[in-house]
């Protein structure tokens, strides 16, 4: 009996020793990598801080010499935002840390990029001495060109001296083309390489991911446990809806993987996705501050990350901060009255990046079906209905997609009188089309939010959107006692709704446009700025 007890104690001691050794090894690995990266990037950090101070001093000198009156935009600093001293003094405005924004495709020109630049602008206003570092892989441009594009595309003016771009060299590891198989896992593992690349350039005081790379945030927490991390989640990498779509017929248009869960291959894919979802939940549970762009996104992130965050005793719950939309600028530029109604044409407008998930092909087929069944619809000026597609082109694959859409338009007998493609449009160009179109369309299944849909509403367009995601739950909802738009899922439904709007009376259209505009006011830039500063303040307090 004593011999058995001795063996038991020996085994227990061995397991405890192995466990302690493993913990010590992990701790040493964390500290070693973190120490090495801090040591490696210390000279660049000093150089960046010195350069920012020099450029800031030069900027202030030029401003003092200028005789032009400032619009006061940069002088407005919220005095009662999170982090302000109790006596009302702007103590936290003196915070001079470095904030790392992880956004490898910051030059893409889409809704995610609008969030990035609006977040940086709000951060610069609230913490004017902080340095905003953007980790990007866009080597085909420079800082001046980038900021000019932000101004032209989003009408967002940034304070150049306190923005720094650091150029990543391993972005190809997160491209889907790099991982033809096991794409979700491959891109997530690739983001670990990209995160190490970023920290090899500079270790920030705060690390924020604004593109959806949860694994990069987990890596940051692993090597730098004391650095606060934040995530602005546009769309969960995987969701219960995605898992369910595998068993859905492709004809219902529920994502790119709809109907692929059948047979042995489908069974293995489902098992792979479930394993990945578990892994995604674990890495997401490490994030300190989680911000979602819509109620739909927040519900999925809470279901995936929430239990892990609870076990790890994260103090702050998942929050919703709607993306900033140029609501005020659009409203001030586009009148909404009986006179402006007369200037609108029977145009269906779509503003969306030319990405596969935006499902432009469904829109083209729906519009062609609408023309076939409603070919005699004319305006008073005898104009034919037209489809206009506006979107940014990120790379060669997007350009190829536009070419394929043009071929599809030809197959559907959509002539230049029926359809127009506009790529990388400036903000004034977008405004011009918003002012004259009648309908705004969005065909993406489970669109995370839908900035373009809000812009439709602000401009007075009647939105017809996919019956799912953020557009359904947050944007195109009943308001002031009536509809603000319509939902659809199939070609037939979209085509039918196009016809319904085209045949509405002038008064009926105008009333719906006014309700849509009233709803859009909930998604303005000031609302985003206030909420963003509040969440950022929590991160600053953790430093």
C-alpha cells in the first residue's frame, strides 16, 4: 500500500513539474519575444517621436503665419469625454502614447477604410499629442497620396504631422490566393506573420485591429500582455449563419458557400469550420475592448467571444458603435422637396466595393428581370430605367471582376443605356449620383452594416436591400410610422420591388424618402466620434 502511495505521489509530482515547467517555458517565451521586439524597435520609436514633434512644430508655425481663418474643427476637443480629470481639466488630452492601427489594406477605399480614417480623426481631436501609426501593406502609394485620397474619397481631412505609416512586407500571407485550401485558417495564421512583421517595425502603446484579424490581437496579447488591445469588428470571420448556410440551397443566395455542406467533402468542411469557430472564439476572448459595427455583428461576436471573455474576466462588454456616415454632408448637399423629386431619374444606384460577397451579379440579373417585366416604364421625360454601379477597385482581381460583370451585362442584354460602371469615384461624383438616383440597392447576404445604405437614405433614395444582416436589423426599418425601404432575397423579389418603387406616386415617394432621411440621422459622424472616443478612453485608461 505504501508502495502504491509512493508511485501515486511520484506521478502527481511529475505532472506538477511538467505543468510548472510548461508555464515557465511559455512565460519565458512571451517575455523573450516581447523584450526582443521592444529592443529592436526602440530606435525607430525615438525617431518617429522626434519627427512627429518636428512636423507638428512646423505645422503650428505655418498655421500661426496663415491669415486664413480656421473653421475651428481642430480646436474642438470634448471636455467631458472619458478620461477627463474630475475637475474638468483636460488631463488626458496630454496623453502622448503611440496607437497602432492594424489595417493592412488601408488604401482600399471601402466602408472599413472610412471607419479607420474617421476613428483616427476622432482620436486626433481627443488626444492631439498621441501618434497614430497605421500598419499597411500598400507599397504603391505614400503618405501624401494616401491622405489626399482620404480627403477626395471620404471628405475626411486628417492632421498629417501625427499620422505615421509603416509598410508591411508580408501582406501576401493574408491574401486568399495564398491559401487556396483551408483559406480561413491559412489567412488567420498568416495574420500572425503579419502581426510579427508589424511589431518588428514598431511596438505601440495601444494596438487596435480595424480589419478583423483577431489572431493578430491574440499574438499581441501573448507577447505583450500589458499592452491594451482593441478590435473594431466589421464582420465575424465565421458565424453560426455561415455554418448554417452550408446546408442551404445555393439558389437562396446565402453567401459564397451556400449548399457546399453535402457529401463527404461537405461533412469534412463542416467539421473544419466548427474547429475553426472554436479557435476563433478563444483568440477573440483575449481582446480587451471589443466594438462591433452593428447589432447583427454584436450578436454573433457575443455568442462566439462572450463565454471566453467572461471566463477571462474582461471588464468591458461588447459594444456597438455604428460606422460613421457622411449624413450631414449629404443632407446639406442634396435637397429633398417636390422640386428635387422632379429632378430624380429612374436610376437604381449601387455603391459597393467590387468584391464577390457584394453579389453584384444578383443585382444585374434582378435588374434585367425587372426590365423584361416592366419594359414600358418611363418617366415624364420618357427616360428608361438605368442601373449605376459605383465601387472601388483594390487590385487586379477586383478589376477582373468588373470585367466579368461587364460580360454578364452583355449576356443579359443590358446596353450602355441600361447600365454604367464607375470605379474609384470621388466624393463629389458620388454626391452627384445620389442626388439624381431614385433607388439604392444592396444585394449582399448578411451585410455586416451597410454604410452605402445609410448614404442612400441620407440622400433620399429608397433602399432595396437584402433581407438579412445590418441593413435589415438596424437601417431599413420602420420609422416615424412608415417604411423607409424594402427587403428582398431573390431575383424575383428584387425585380418586383424595383417595379413597386418605380410605379409609386410622387407624393408617396417623397414621404418615404423623408422617413429614410430621418432614420439616417442616427448614423452621423458626430455620433460615431462620441462613441469611438468613449471606447478609446477605456483603452487609454489601461495604459
